[in-house]
C-alpha cells in the first residue's frame, strides 16, 4: 500500500474555495464556504445519513449557474451530467454494482419542474428519495407476467442549476445559492476546459485522499449546531459542519456563520407554498380588524392585492371552490378542517370564514407578522359589527 502523507484539510478547502473564486462570482461569502464544503461532502457520502442538495438558482439567464455547476463537476467524484438522463438510467447508475456511485449534476432543472413537468414525476421521486440513505425506490422489472419487484437505491449527491425555484420538498433539503448576473466591476478568469479541468481534477483527487484520511473522524460526528438551526435545516447542514470541524482552521467558525446566513436568507426570500401564502394574506391583508367575512368579500380583497397571485392563479382568478378546498387542508383548534360557515350581514346570510377558525393554522404555518404591524400604536381588535354588503 502506497503511503499517503497527511493532508491539511483546512488548507485544501482553502484551495477548493480559491478555485471557485477564479471562475465563479457567488452572491455572498457564505456561498463560497457552503459550495467548497459541499464539494468535499460528495467524497464522504458514506459517513452520513443524508446528503443536502446544492441548488444554484436565479430569476434570469446569464447569472453564472451553469458555470458554477461546471466547476463543481471537476471537483466531485464520478460526475454525471443528467440534463437529459431518464429516471431509469439514473436509478441504474446509482444502484450499479461497480461501486462507482455518481454525483448527479442537473443543469436547466427548470425544464423538469416547470409548467410541463408532468412527465417527470419519476425524476422528482429520484431526487427526493436520494436525499436519505437506505430509502430505495421499488420498481417492477421484466416483461409481461414475468415482472419482479426490484429495489433501486438512489442515495447520492445531487447538484442542480436552473431558473426560478424548486418544489418545496427539494428546496427544503437544499443549500440554496441565489445567483445573479455579474456587475461590471466583478471579474472572473475565463474558464477553458482543456486547461483548467485538469486543475480541478487534481483538487478532486486530493479531496478523495483527504476524505479517506478523515472518514472515521467524520462518521458518526454530531457537530454543534448554531443557535436557532434545528429540524430540516439542521439535517441539511450537519454534513457540512462535520467536515468543517474535521478540517479545522477557520472552517468551523466560517461554516457556522455561513449556515446561519444562508438559512436566514432562505427563510426570508424563498417563496412559501401557495397555501401558506393564502393563510398569510388572509391574516395580514383580508381579515384585519374583523372576526369574520363572507367568501365573496374575501375573494374581492384577495384578488385586489398587489403582487399577489390570486387574480391570476393558473390562468384564472381564485374562486370560492378553490378557496374552500385550499383552506380545508388546514385544521381548526378543535382539529376539524377549516370550513365556511353562515355569516349574517345587513344584506342577508352568506357563506364565509371566521378568523377564529384560522387562528391555529396562522400560528403553526405563517411567518411572524411584519414588524410594522407589531409596532403599531394600537392593535386592531376584531369587530363584531354587522357587515354591510
């Protein structure tokens, strides 16, 4: 066995970060830290119970997403570009018997999860299932009556790049880097594959060697989480923190600062599900100062909101049936589905919703009210005055 000198993990991660900085302009310092550690984590997958997805997202083309993915490709083990790969091909690649588990790189991920994504449910399932170890997907294989059920393991590192956002099930399992176009004063070195790819491969091979040296130290580690990082964000960041702790130097401190910054940014900028948006708009813009409101009035107020999706939801305004169906997914404090009730007004009896029925859902799902509302001089009190419709 050839002797391998001990590699300084902190210095190696410094080099990986510097390699990214030559060709990528990331939006924050935290992004460089997270991406460098994600590159390293792809070499240590067997040490963890889950693997965070890495997502380069932007609202517009030309923001450096594909180049970021291209640099990652040179640094991770067995990179596999999957922009046009079928779900069946990916299942078999990850479940292969040769031990060469690929690192999957999806560019143009918006073509999978965009408006025409109905044919890609198996790819969605692959990305979701592969987040955690020992959660195979089962498929029938064979012909006709000779089919058998076979388990396909999908646990592998996945990095994606695309426009817009991702489904919540993937977004909440991801380290999200919100890319943006370079400003005129932001310069990068032109990337030339035939020249610079070899440099990336050399770093990749050193990362693989270092991973072998620290795998026992990383496996089973329980890194200390920054204050306030719990639940799903803790699952996402745990591998990166464990690797930073093993590397030492400034990396343990840097990764915890990056974790807090990127988790906070995700909570601030990521769009919530449409259901949470509905609950929040009802609380903050519709049922302010009243304890109940007829459905017709609720719809009028929702559809009139600026910068809200309700006037054009899948090509048509929100109507009473869809409103009832969406709110029926949530429970009252008595653990019964939220439903419309009769509301007596000056103009007659109408179906509508009561604030008290939504209070439990507001408390459980909605972000805290805006600061300006919290600091207003006199909070609005629910009114029981008859409604004039």
